[in-house]
C-alpha cells in the first residue's frame, strides 16, 4: 500500500462574549426558553435595520492582534445567501471580500517539534438559529435564540498534517481567546466549534488532493476521531481506484463514521454581495493602538514570568497557565500568602484530583483565593497537619467555606500539648509490648504501627513529627 500524507485546514467558529447580539440589543445569554432571546431584527422581519455592536469589532481586532494578523482598517460586511430553516432572513451577514484580519499564524509544539500554523483570515459574522429534531412527534422545530449571536470565524491555512497538530492548534487558540476574554470557548455550549477540511495525497506529492469538510465538531475527542476516520475512508476510496468527491460530511461520533450531507459549495454558490444596510467599517490608527495597549498577558508570556518571578518549575507553570481561571486563582492566592510553590502544589495536586473526581472543568472552580490562602496559613502555623488540611480542602473546593471557622467548629485544630501527647503515647506503648519487642529485634515497622495507633487515638490532630520524636525516645 502507498504511503499517504494528510492535509488539514480548520474553520473555527467562536461565539464572542458580548452581552448583546451583533446587530440588535437581544441578550446572548446561553439557554433560555426557545425563541425568547430574539426580536424583529435578529429574526429578519421586513423593514428592520441592523446596528453594528462596536464590541464585536473590538474583540475581532484583539483576536487578530493576538494571532499575529494584519488588521484590515477599512473593511465591510457582505451578504451570504442561502436558504435553510434556521436562517430566517435567508442570508447571513458575513465578510468575504475584506475580512477584518488576515495573514497571521500561531506556533504549536507537538512532542517537542515546533511549527507555525498559518491563519488565512478572521472574519466577523452572525450565527444562525438551531434546529431541534423531535423524534417523539417526528418533526423538526426551530429555536431562533442563537440568531444574531456574534461570531468570528478563524480560517487556518492547510498546514496541519495530523490530529495531534490539529488538537495542539485548537488548544492554543482556545487559550488565547480565553486569556483575551473575547469568548468563554465552552465547546459543550457551542461557543467553540470547528469545521475540518481534510484531504490526502501520496507522500511527496506537491498537489493537494480533493478535500471534504466535516462541520460543527464541538469536542477535541470528536475532532481527533473524525480526522482519523475520514483519513482512512479517503485512502480506502483512492486504493479502490475511485475518486474523492468534494462534499460536506457529517461525523457521527457514536457510529465512528461520517456520512455525506451535500456537495461542497464554493463562494459563487452563495451569491455574495456587499451588505447594503451596513456602512463600511473604518478603524483608526488611534483606536487600533488603544486596543493593542489593552491586550492582556497571554499564556506563553505568563509561563515565562512565573518561572522567573515565582521561581517555580516549567512543569508547574505550564499546568497552572493551561487554564486562565487557574492562573488567576494562583496569582491572587500568592498575592495574599506569598507562598508560590505551596499554592502551586495545592492547585496542581489536590485541585486537579477533585476536578477529575467531580468531572468539572477548571473554568468552573468556585473557591476563593482568600480561603486557599487561609488553609495554607493554618498549615504553616502548625494549626492543622496536611492530612487534616486535605480533608478541609475538599469542603473548601465544593462549598468555598472559611477554613479557619470550619476547623474550629469541627474541632480539628492540632493538639500541640507535648505533655498530653506524651501521656497518650506512653499508654499506647505500654499496651503494645509485642511491638516494642519487635522494634528491639530489628523490626522497624513496629515503630510505624505505634505512630499509626497514636494518630488514630488523636483523630489525626497531632503533629506526626512530634509523635515520631516521642515514640523514638520511649522506645530507646
């Protein structure tokens, strides 16, 4: 069998985090009863006129600057004409001829190999509605709440050659957008979704193969599986001597296969023409510079600063900055307690463990930096040991309780009275003569048994170091 190379480009649709829609004042809030977040403008009623939301332009420019694009300072909107039940106007306001951002790129790292993925363009557009298929009544309903929600579409060059490169690109793009604050990128809510354009060609060939497009994939797992599935399908078609048809396909993750939906459209099929109801956009040098100056510190810059400023390892910095919410929590907690490595450990170990157990995303962490700082202070002061601290942290994680009040209410403060502790240990040693004899006969594990019995008797509220010291004294 011949060797084949996979060629992949992505069209990533990003819902912007504006409070209102792109051309009207309706809310962009996710959810809500069907058809309650819409008005005559976003449902395309005759005689209505759109008014551009300036924040959409600002967010698009910010995304373009962060992905090293050239900003088109004189751009405009176009009408993309097609009929579909979830598009009430029978056209979508988008950008074809003069997209707001062009010719950018971001660097990815896959297994230590760095590569720049080109960004052909970023354009602004409005979202369509949503079709709801009701199998019980055997009908399809339309929810127009999403109509007019502002999008940017980020179109890459066909520079990716594997699912691993695609996921690395998407992960980096997602972090950039979240750090900018232009989108929450919640894939489960459709805030970030990708169309995958894929073709295969013989290894070493210069011409691209015929591509297919798989639309609206909204999880990294589904994207990786779709790429591998479509790659294998195309190779099998070519090996059987047939030709790949340029078409749009739907990936079914449950059946692990894709299905043809329709022949692939080109720009002329949409009969684009300039949007007559919106004036061209002019971005002044002064406003562009103002947006540039407001750009936040992105993940790569933050990682480098953490290693230098907080003296934490690269691994720690990479894990903490992999979520903007975790990075913000880290910095706020360190500002209070001045213990960067201790904060890092709690976030990397216990927080990540609990996120996995509760099947939560880092963006949904709800405990405050003040309460994590208080917990660390209790440990540093010797008021609780680390075993108790882990138990308290679980409650902090789920309920964001004040650890100081909780420790006092539950009687979890450490027993630091050496006299009382020595008396308890003496009683345990006297009650376990066999363990004492075993220790003297060289069985050092016997000491661990006595320490464990003491911790049990003290209900975990004693300093293990002090217990070890006293047990050792008594045994000797």
